[in-house]
C-alpha cells in the first residue's frame, strides 16, 4: 500500500471518528453509514485523481463534484436529471430538505429523530469536513492543520449536546487525529529514508541525514496537535451550552435528562383552542370505552405547559425517549394515597391530526402503534417525525388517584428542585396578581386551602363569567385585565390560577386536553372538539400533580377539591353530582394499586427502608463510578507516557551497576531532548565536542561530557578498562547544564514530550517485526 493511499484511508477514518461525536444528537444513528459510504466515494475520487496525476485544484473540484452528485442521488434522485445530475428540481428539493431540517432542528432538541432534513444536514456536514481533511492532509500533505476541521466538528457536536458528546467520543476523535499524524509521519519517512545519519542498528528504524530543518514540519505538527487537543478540552468550559467539557459530568438543570430518543421543543397547543371552542358544529375527535364506573374525572391530557413568561404559558424543551413498557411511577405520589387502575381503549378520528396523544393522567401503561416518544417530566406521548393521532387506536392503563383533603392539607414541602422550577414568575408580572392572590387566600392555613380558595373564587365567589368570545389581550397586563373584567374562558382561568398559585409558592403548571366527553347509548364515550379544555395542575407532596377546576360552568370539580373546602356549599351550580368518591368500595389499597409489572421494575415509589438503602449507594453505581474514574485517569495519563518512560529509562541507565556505555547513551538522549540531534556516525570524542558546542555547555557540565566520553573510549578500546566512579553524577551535571541554558519552552518540552521517547515506538516496531517473522506462514494445500 502506497503512502498516499494509507494517508487517504487515515483521513477518511479520522473524519468518521470525529463524526462519531454527532451520533448522540440523532436517534437512530443509521445516517453514519450513509455518510461513511459517500465519504468513501469522495475520498476514493481524490485518490484516483492524485494517481493520474491531476493538478491540486482539479482534484479538489472532482471530489466536490462527486460529493454533490452523491448527495443528489441519495436525497433527490427522483428530481435529478437522468437520476443523478443535480438539475433545477433537484436543487429545489435539496433546498427544501435543508429548510425542513432547519425547522426540525428548531422543533427538536437532543437527541432528535432521524428526519430526512436532519439526515441531509448531518451527511452533507460530514462530507464537507471530510473534504477539508482530505485536501489538507493528502492533497497538500499538511496533516497537522487538518486537525482544525476535525476539532470544529467535535466542538459543534459537544456544544449541541450540552456535554453529551461524552468522553468516549473525544477519545475516538483524538485517536483518529493521531492516526492521521502517524500516517503522515510514516509517509514522510518512506520518502526521505533514515532519520539520522550513520550506521543503522538492528531493530531500529533509520533516520534522516541533515540539519534540524528537517524536523520543522514535525515540530509544527506537534504544536498544532497540542493546541487542537487543548482547545477541545478548554472550549467546552467557556462556551454557552457546554456543560463541563470533556471531564464534566454532563448534568443539566431542570428539563435536562439523559434519556435517548429526541426532545420536543416548546410548541404552544393553545393557538387553536379558542377557535375549537367557537366551532359552530361539534365534531368527534375520538371515542373510547373505559372500565371506570364514573368517568367524570377522566380528563384526557395532551400536554403540560410549565414555562410562564408573564404573557403566556409554554411547554419546556425536554428530553423524550422510547415509550417504556410501564411508565415510571408518578412524581410525588405516595403509596399511602388511594389509587385504582382504569383501562381505556381509544380510537382517534381520521380528521383529528395532533402531535400529542390524549391520555388520562397519570398513565401507567400505553399500548400504541407508531413512532411515539415519551416525555417523562410531563408524562406526555409525542409523535416522532410525521406521526400524529390521525386514526390511531391505542389502550391506556391509568391511575385514578384519590387523595383526601386531609392528605393534601398535611402535604409536606415540594422538593427544592421542583419548587425552584415550578414557582418561577417573571419580574414583569403586575403586582396586583400577587396581592389579589394574598387577599383571596387570607386566613388559609396551608397550600391546600389556598388552592381551594383560589379555585372557588374563580368558579363561584369572585363573580367571574364564562365567555368564549372574551379577549384579554396580550402582554404583561393580560392577567390584570382578566381579573378586572372577570370574563373569559378556560385559558384565562387556568392561566390566572396557575400564575397566582406560583406567587404563593405553590408549584403549578397548566394542562391542555379534553374533558371526559359524552356517554353514548352503546357504552362508549364520544369526545368532541368543543370538549377542548385547559386546567391548572398544582403539586402536593404525596399526591403529586393534582388537577383543579377554576372555570365556571365547565369541567368537573374533583372530590378532594370540595371535600375540605374552607367555604360551605357546592363550587358551582353546573357541577355534576358524580365525583371520584363514587368509586366502588372495593378499590385496591395503596400496596395493591401498584401493578405487579411496575412493582417488579421498582417504579412504585420508595418506602423508608428502600430509601435508606438507596441513600447508602448501590454496588452498580460504585462500579460505574469507578469505571468512569479509571477511564478518565487513563485518558489523562496518555500525555504523560513519554515522561514516565523517560524517567524509568534514566533511572536504569544511571543505576550504580550501570557502565559507561549506558551513561553515555543517557547523555546522548538528554542532548536530544534539549534539541541536539544525535549523530551515531561520529566518535565519542567528536560527539562530546558537538554536544558541548550545540548545547552551549560551560564549566562542570562541559567537563562532565568529556569525562564520560573518555570513559566510553576506554571501555571500547582499552585492553583492560579501568572502573570510573561518579559517571551517574556526571550525567546529572550535563542534564543540569542543558536545563540552565535552555528557555522555559524547551525545558517543558524536554520534560513532558522528550524527543528521545521515539525509541519507545522504535522498540515496539522492532518487537512487532520480530513477532511477525516468527509466525509460521500457512502454505496452501495441493
């Protein structure tokens, strides 16, 4: 294999290994195979053009043309001329895919689904970086600067993933770059011959004859490599969105997670809610059957809005993952709270096209076909890529959570992380929102009583009126205007109650979905477009996220919100008499409410004993931490290998039992480390003069060099050489002389990256050659 071919393969491999940092950004990561194939075509074109040979600009143009044609065949074949030429229609198709890809990038976060637009952006980006690497490293024979596009590729991936690119991908990218440098070095050696003049020793590669100028490309490459490695470590520490760099833990705050499978960005589902409620004719969006004896509390939830900017509520950008067989146990729900399982079978209308799947809250299991993903924080299912609810059939097993007013009143404080995220209110929120909340809840003894008073004030006591045609405008004054005009529909009531609850320190968010629907004569339940609804969810430790109903004449007030209300009487004349309390008395106990599948997966919450065990740490976590720590230490130790090897060799050569030849070899390597290249063709005396002159040694250091050289000549040529004491100390004097005469940069180089450490690679190469020579060759059978 020629040097150019080897260098081409190394550039191809280095580009793909750096592209590995992009793998965590998209799931599934099958796009890397497409990128590898197209990059191979592009690199192979360059290799053929260089064999012709063509001029460098023509070689680059040919590679670029092949890359464009390959992208056209893969992504716009139907629109291309003759199936492969990029005509106007193909250009329009590619431009449209880029536009869709940019839209998908703004819609999804890490890891995003493998849509066609995102795939095109990834593959074309890898081809562009691969072309730069090939041009620099192979066409122009400058492998060291080729590390800069590789670094850019890794840094972009690390920045987008918020540190999720991980240690493995950094090591992989760095290994690819080092392979590229080694391939270039081998190519240069094969072109120039030996590194140093003089006779060649057995088992050691040769060297270049000549001056130190031959080493300028090597020094430049090492410097650029060191800068690239250091930048890859430091850049993630200083750029926004990079969480900790290579050695960071990659952890995020609220809304961050480690689950794979994509992330849905903030998309507000309320844009069409008011229009749905104003429809002149109600049409069915879905129909379901349920085993619940009373479905009045079976709200079908689409999405939770948890970001409040003072003018609107939005859904946070959160990680989504594959839908698990059993969904995790709801946050904050204790085993002491009464629950029962409800199973419902749904059929969505062909005319209902929605990205979120309507489900009772909280769902425990979901059986649905198609490309759906699970968002754990909001317990939502969101369609991946083009998946929607249109005509979907699915089954949901949900928990009917039945806390009592006493349990809610005795709820402890919410976890700090959750309280910090879900009680945020913007500084632009008018002061009268909080003052009104304090006035309405005056005298309440706990958060539960405050929540019920806010609900009842909106639903009955405050004089509010339900009006789907009402508008309160937008901006920071919208809530104040609604509180003053006292008319609106579910959006206004849910938004205002959630905002006021947050000002009181109660974690709150807004849920959007459908009311339970209308019972049909055949036992099914029909949900129409006018059943669209929004309601607030407040968090109570022990009960989790709990629904309240502040909208007058709409929805169903849950029993726990009336059971211990501070005011007597019903919350509204339009509320039905059915409530969750009408559930059969045979409802399972707290322990029975957790299904066997969830209990086996330990997703039913923790009892005190389990919590105590968890707090002490498990063996798996310890092993994982130890493994990561060991891997980090190995990565950190790699740059120290030359230093450690050099220290060990020096100690062996300068041992008391060592002879003059070992000490002389150590002095030669010390001079090499400080920039004086060895020349084994000269006698020890001539070599000593050269070392003293080139190293600018003075005094004891110069005398020590000549003294050791004399001992070497006597050991080589005298019939009975005398034993000379103190040669090890002479070697240390020589090393101290070099150190005193060198600059700070040369000192660091001699310590951390000694040039003589190349002997380690020579020894490994000789050992490998010997091993191959001893391996028997199998002859073909005749």
